[in-house]
């Protein structure tokens, strides 16, 4: 099968424009990605993700590109704009909805919500998805994810409701200490008056959203938008008939889940299973 490079939209995004200019200059010079990576002494896989606007470059790459192609500072200027867009285009609309929403309702069947993750948990999940990515790239992605959480601490934060499958707390992500700190952070976040946490226990049985994830955003004009996310992609749903069905699914999950008080008790009980062992006294 012939490789088809990702379509870029340089008129919509500075990240896409940066990637499109790399591709244009590279093809004009009749260079493959492999050859360019050798010339720049840069990871080919990371360079491919940058050209596809899926990752941001390190600070030294723009100068290397300008020198390689004789671009007279073009890539340095584009990078100054692109680095203000920490998320790939496929997630940007979701991030905009999240930042604007007055109500955020989320169900997660397998992973901790990004808005509730500790830095250690975020790093574990991001490294799992990009096992060969350089440390600096992972660090930038962790920072971008954690920075999203600032909306929960705004003077007028959105009303947030999180429903977590019991599996989210039982899956050993990062080991004992990481899980213990994550659940402690979860309890602390749940004490905020605008945040409600519920656990959906295994004994609740089957339901329409089993194993997936669902987020409902209520934006300032009162319109409800749904967001479906998998491990590799996300889909924004705006058709109001479809959104109404997802709204009903979420309401049923809320009814099936433990009360906030019982949910906190369950989280505290599970925390005991993740308590790091103390070394024996001499």
C-alpha cells in the first residue's frame, strides 16, 4: 500500500502551517524524511509527527530547518506561533469546548479522566501510547494535559460531574505509589463544591456505554455537545437527536452509580490496596 501523508490545513492552524512548510521545502529539495532526519540529526519518527502536525518540535529544530533549507528565519517565526497550540488539530475543537463549557459531564470506562490525572498518571498513559517518544516530547505532552486542569480552579469554574468505572481505580497504572497518589488526588478534587464524583461498581452490570467514554459539554448558549473518545481518536457529536440519546445514557449511568458519599468510601477502600509496603524495621 502506498503511504499517504496526512492532509494538512495550514490556513486553520499554525502547527499545520509549520508541518506543511517542512513538507514543501523537503519535497522541493527532493529529500525523504529519512534523509532529512540524517541531515538534521533528528529522530525520523518525531520528524514525521511534526510534519503531520501531531507533535511540536524541540526548540533547536527551527534553526536547523532554516539552516538546512536557507529559509531565512521562516521556521523560527512559524515556531513562535505553533508552540502556542499545544494540542494536535484533531483535539483542538474538543479542548475549545472543554475550556468554554459551563457544565462538563464525563463517564470513563477504563482510564482516569485527563482533568483528574496526576502528572505521574498522565506520564504513564502518554508513554504507553508513544513508547519510543523522546523524554522531552513526553514532558511537553504531560504539561499540556496538566495545564488543562486549571479550568477547575478558575474563579468561576464549570460544574463538573465525573462517573468512573471501578476498573479505573483497579487498573495498576504506574505501580503502588502512583496509584495511591492518584486516588488521594481524586478524593481531594471531589471535595470541591463544583465537582461531583461517582463510581460505577462492577456489580452494576452491563450498560450502553460499557468500556468506552462519553463527555457532555453544555456551552454558554445552553447547547449540549457530546464527545466520544477512543485510544486513537475522538468524535464530536452535535446532531441533537443523537446527543439526546447519549444524554439519556449518561443519566442512566448516574442512576446506576454509587452516591458521591459511597463513592468516596469506595475510593478510600481501594486506596488501601495501593498503599506502598513499608520496609521491615531493623
